[in-house]
């Protein structure tokens, strides 16, 4: 069903929380590939798209101004807490978060697990800096605000609006280093589309998120260390030992194929698991599930299978899971439910 914006009704209130990224980036000229992220302020970004005022009452807050390669868990926690507070206020209808695209899927997944509201939370960014020819940021911001103002976007978890597509936080991933059509949702498909502010929704996310998530950041200011070890042919197994020695409480293996790793690495990972380090097998392959006990005997070795989550999202779920003592079975359940 398509949504039109009805001018006869009071406009929704949407808060834009800015964190930086290419959407706030500037270059030396409109055609240069080199640029610096996180230069334009939230007020300037909103002022550059005056048409936004026709679809919502918008105000901005600057939470950070960094390239998303420099996003920290401190920023993610501050963002989640701010969104929870804003959306608890009755007059706010939705929130838009502007963010770099490099780690957008990580912040989206983190917020999907830690924002408790049913109201729309929409992330957006850009692949071209604000100063570029055909910059994609202004229309992405316009569309993101339109989705955040739309009651139909509620209860669908954290959404990412880029290039006319509405992605769910669980399934989206960045697929191209430079193209404006960089985000794909290879596992579950799109939530919908949005064209000049008119949205069409196809489905709701299947997994638990936001208002029915069991995770909370109450009293949390740091998260346990979880490392990612990337598998490859003839991989050196001592990368696992290095992580354990550095104090990792969990290790996600970006495994070959269906979460595989060579025999030497399996042996070190099993030793780490026996010592209490949580080992999650994910995959370096961009799509498909990682199943339990396929080529590796998870039951015997004490490993967890990531199911649908790619390594960076598996890491975030595991960090949140490790905030409290849980059995291996319970952690496996989390990977099936979120
Ligand atoms: N490096 C940039 C960032 O993630 C890329 C982008 O925003 O597209 O902030």
C-alpha cells in the first residue's frame, strides 16, 4: 500500500540525530573522488533540503561528526539511549539517524536490539559527499524523514533508507565500495521502497527486534570484547590464541563457506571454548545461513552457529549476550531468535 502525505493533517515530529559520514562529507571539488567525512553540521544538512518541511516538523541534534569507520560503542550506546528518551516523549513520532555507510549495518543492528520503542527509527547516509555532482544525501534524507513520519513504518524495527530502498537492520549489508546502490538485503529481502517520500511496504522483519528485544543498556557503558577472525586457505591458527591473550570474551569466525575453518584453527578454537571463550561460527560468504553441526561438530566442540548473521552483526549480538551470564544453549537460541 502506498502512503501519501496528507497536508490537511498535523505534520509528524521527527528528530534527526547526526553522526557524520559521507552524507556530511565535503570534497575539494564536485568531481573529486577524495573527500573528508563528517564536515557538514546537522542544521546545514536539514537546511539543504527545505522540502523536508513539507512532510514533517524536523529538528536536528549533532551526536557525533565522524566517518563511520570511527564509530565507537560509546557513540552507539549514546545513540540508543538518546533515541529511547526521544521516542518516550509522546510528541516525537520518529527518529532519523544520519550515519556513514561503512559501518551502518553494525549500528543499525545494535539499535535494532537496544531501542525499545515501536516508533519508526530510520537510518540514512550517502555514498557521495554533500559537495558532489548528483549527491545522493539530500534525497536519501528526504526519504528517510518521510519514512520516519509514516505510522506504517512503526513496529518494523530499525530501517535503513538509501537509494529508494527500505532495508531491515537484520538483513542489510554494504555490497559495493562506491556505488549509490550499495546496500542489499540478501537473506530476507527488502522491507519496502520509497520514492520521493511515497513508501510501499512489502513485509515485516521475521526476527525479534526493538520493542520485543530482551536486551537493555540500563547501567551499561562498556561492552565485552569480541574479536572477528577471518578464515582463509591455510589460515594461521594462532590468531585465535592472540585474541584470547588480549582478553576477548568471544570470537566470531568469519568462516569459509558454511562457517568452516581449517583443522588447526578448529583445535585452537575448541581449546578457547573449553576455557570459557564463546566461539561463534559465521561466514565470510555474503549470503546464506550457517547451520549447526554441518561439517563441524558444534555439539562436541562447544561452538555456536551464527544462523543468519554475518560476522559484524554476530559480533554485536554476542557482545550484548555476554553482558550477562548465559549458557551455550541460550546463546544459540539468541542467534535463532534475533
Ligand atoms: N567512510 C564513509 C563513512 O562510513 C563512507 C560513507 O559514509 O559512505 O563514514
